[in-house]
């Protein structure tokens, strides 16, 4: 595409933008279990107004836009109170969970340079269930990862294994409240005791659960302590663009005190331009997400959030019961919140995901890793409320349909054919060869995913990552002029 010689009319362009969305998932109908968190049309309308009102204000410089400093401090104030931070707790507004996590890992690394100088190879103790964003942080920040197993049935971090893995290179441990994949909360109190004993930084990833769990607790759920009430918790990430129903680009990273947050900040006066000081990764930063988050938090209020949480809890319980009643399916762990994962040893779970898509539902396939099985993940949100019965009816029908299809072993065959391949040596030709063997034609976005998922599932994780990079490298190509 080229920039048009003469600009097009606003209406034409807005129509075109709208038309492009026809291929996207119709998330407003509540048939999507992931990616979107629907607080309702009224919340959406308010968020859009507040967002566009502040779209052009720039949070780069709080002395020029003091309104944004105020909004950020207000939001962090609400977040800190929500998670029982003391009077010393501080934090910042970020663009999302990944940025919050990057910043927390960076703060922990720079803190360790001062406080744990023996750690020449700074290492993070990371449960295998921790979000991939920590691997991203490790890669970006050159922090090593020591993976920690989780219980085979609980999917919570194995505290004995965690203890055994600690040495003088460790700087940081991570717990999830809850984990994304299986929706269970790590034993944060036990982890915090270990962190204190060994002088380690403990980050709690409350990206998906930090905001919702306090409401689940009020609704009677048994929620183990995970927040700043637990001595030893150094920092917490909590997304607002998930269960706080704020538009995307909204998260907070919180610290027990400003001594710890200091290590997050960036300042530079060693260039010819204006002296730069940034709290976050972004420098120029739209006020839109902040203004929208500020408005949504204050519009819904405690009663609004509690009602939405009630719906989420109701739907989760109904789906758990419905899935338990399908003999072919096994719930991997009882969910602590509103995220669940199930698998099957009788039918092809990846085929099941496609068959649900045929019926107009989006469910998320997750690949197996080490001995942890492949599964289908559901993130339940208020948009799904009321659709429990039709969803379960379609799930039963899709399971019956999948039963009739012979198990596809193409993935395992291809994986065997390419076994022992050095991931670094894999190139586009290897990728094309694999795809051809799997019967996958052409490029661009795939329609059916079962074959691709089966193939990836049969390969070691490093090879998967390599293939995915090659695939995406070919996907993001400029539209021809
Ligand atoms: C969503 C999520 C993240 C990453 O957040 P993004 O907003 O997608 O960058 C991290 N941890 C958990 C548990 C999450 O659910």
C-alpha cells in the first residue's frame, strides 16, 4: 500500500475500518473465551469517550501535563488500596502486563546488583506455569531462568523444588495469582517465607487475578493471601485491561515501597537533548488509556465490580460442572478463579477446538509442555454470562463429533522425521517441508488449526519457538504497493 495522493473522506475510511473487522472474532456476542474482557456497552462507551478525550495528551512530561500525573497517582492509589499495600507502597501505570513484568524484573535485577553482588549471573526462579512474559523479560534483560516444576495435579509451584533450586546466583522468584494457563494460585505465603529467608525479591504476577480475586473472596471463594499483606512480597503486577474492564493498554506495577521502585526508573542527561526521565518503557505515552482506566474504575465502583464478579463466578461454576459431566473431558485442576483448562485422553483436543470454532465459539488450545498435557483453556468473562447452556450443548456435540474422527498422528510422524534437528539450523525450507507433510497448504492466516497445533505439540519447545518466529516473520510483510 502507498499513502494516497489525495486524502480520503473520513466517513469512507471509518467505513473501511469497520468492514475490515468482519473477519475478527465477534467478541461482543459472548462466544469468545479469551482476549477480551467485556464490562458491557455502557462501560465501553464511557471508556471510548475518556480515551479519545485524552488521546493526544502526552504522559512523557508530568510538568507539562500535570493532569496525567494526577490520573496516574489516583489509579495507583486505587490499586494499592485494593491489594493492601501499606502507606509506603508505590507503583506506576503501564501499557500492559508484559510491560509491568519487564519493569519488575528490571527493578529486581538492578536491585540485586546492589544487594546481591555475588550473583554474577542473575537468575530468576520461575515456575513452569509462569507467564511467557517472564521469559521475554529474561531475554530482553539478560537474566537467566531456572525453571521450577509444579505439582502434577495441583499445577501449583512445588515449594520443596523451589527451596532446593536456590543458590547465590538467584535474585528473584515469581509466583502467579493465579496462573493464566490453569487458573490456580501459587502458595505465595510459603514462597514469601523462602524469599525472606534467602533475601530474594518476590514478584507476584497478579496480572489476570490481582483485580478480580478480592471480589471472589467477598463472594465466598477461598482465596489464599497473595497481596502486600504477605510480608516478603516485593512487587505485584496487575492488569486493568483484563478483569477491571478498562481498554487495552492498562496495567499497574506496584512495589512494597519506593526504595524498590527506584530501580525501575530511567534517567539520562548524557545526550544533547532534553534531560529524560521515564518511569516506564514507553517515553511518549498517550493519556488515553490512563484517562479511560481512571473513568472505568470510578464508574463501576465496588458494587459494579462485585456484580460483574458474581456473573463470572456463576459462569465458571456452571462450566466446571458441565465439563466434569462430560466423560471424555478432564479438568486439569479446580480453578481458583475464572480460568480453567481441560484435556482428554480419548479425543483430539485440537480438533475439538476447531469444531467449537465451527459452532461459533472461540476456545484456546494450549500445547503440552514437558509432562504437562495439552489442553483447552477458557478465560471466562461477564460477556459469557447466560450462555452456559448453549456452550455446553455445543461442547457435548463437538466431543461426540471428535470421537468419530480417527486420532491424527501426523504431528508425531513429522516430529519423528525431523527429530534431532538443531533449532538454529531450521530455516524456511524446513518449515515449508513440515507444513507440506502436515497437509498444510499456502501461507497467510490458517483457517483450521488442529494440524498445526498437533505438529507443534509433537516438537520440542525450542523448535516450536523457532518455527513460530519463521512463520510470523513471513506473516508481517508490507502490503504491496
Ligand atoms: C495477561 C497476562 C500477562 C501478560 O499481560 P499482557 O497484558 O498480555 O501483556 C502476564 N501474566 C498473566 C498471568 C496474564 O494473564
